[in-house]
């Protein structure tokens, strides 16, 4: 009889525990992510209350990048590097990437719009989109919106949006930080580094050694490596402007990616508004 009573008592204890668990809401741990889009609204609210009041808007662009790099190049790079920047700087989340940017005219077709694979919007639409998105973040509690852009053609627009919103937001304790150095590293310090390390003739302006190496370092699936290695000297008719990407490598690209992250983090840490982390 005694063993039976012990077994019955154990059953009742287990049943009581199960009922208690069933009656209380399950509490899943907040996922280890800096992606705004991967969080629930309550998790975002909690993050803001805990001091994560910086939001990075990564701006990419969908454009042709020659025959050997997929057209989502800027979008993927901007998102991957924004995540690294957010984690390194701290107290920051990363907004969904902006994939629609000015890339040329449609009538007549100019710039990258001369090639299939490009999506373009007008500068006015682009500025309005960024302004509205930034305002959405401000009203929910983010105090600093950081703009990083992976493409050169719209850098002046990012600066204009930041200047306009900073004037508008001044009484409200929020601001926009446009990080010009994030992009400037690629045609600047990174290109200089490549030239100093024996790649002077291979550095161009678009879909060149630096562009392709960065992509190999961050998402090699977007590079058609086998076709690239078998290709002849690239030409502007292929959408590749100067330089030679055929010797691109992930090792070379990692140098440039590290430079971009370091430049953006430094800009955030030395924010002239004085609101450095949150």
C-alpha cells in the first residue's frame, strides 16, 4: 500500500505543476538579434525602455553590378554591416534595409537604369521615404536615427534628410546622424590600401576588385565566381566601370568591410550632438 501512496502522491504533485504551468503565460526569451523586423512590438518597447534608443537605417539599392555580382549587392552588404555596427556600438537596433533608391532616369534611361536589373525612384520620393521612416522611429521612442548608405549616388540625399530632420527635431530631443565615412571608406582608405598592396590597376569605380571582394567577404553566393575567373577583361558595356575584378578575394574584401564598420562605429561614438550611445 505504501508504494502505491507514494506513486499517487507523486502523480498529484506532477499534475499540480502541470496545471500551474498551463495557467500562466509562457515567457520565451527575447531572441539574440539586433534586427528590428525580427522582434515583436513588446520586445521593441522593452528594448527602448532598456536604453536601446538608436536605430540604424541601412540604405542599399537594387542595381546592375556587371555580369558577375547579383543586383542585390548593396542591400545585402548594407544589412550585414549594419548588424555588425549595431552590435559593436551597442544600444542599437537595425531597421529593414531600404532597397529602392535613385539609380538613374527612366525616360530616357540613364545611369544604371540603362541595364536590366535596376530599380530606381526619384530623389524626392527617396527623401520622403527616409523622412517618413525616421519619423516613425522617433515617435515610438528612438532618440537617434543613424543613416548609412552603401551606394555613392544618393549620399547628398542622406545628408539633406539628416539636416532637415535635425532642424525639425531639435525641440524634441531626437536627432539624425548621417555617417558619410561609412561609404567614403570604399573609394578612399580601402582603395588606397588595395593600391598599396599591389592592386592599383584593378581598382575601378563599379563592379571592380573592391566591389567584388567586399561581396565575396560578406555573401559569396551573390558572386558568380566560376564565370568571373574565366572572363576576359571587363568593359563598360558590361556595366563594369574601370578596374579588373578577376583577382577579387574574400580576404581582400574583409579588410574593406572591417574599415567600414570601424568608421561607422567611430562616428557613432563621437556623435557631435553628444548623444553617443543612447
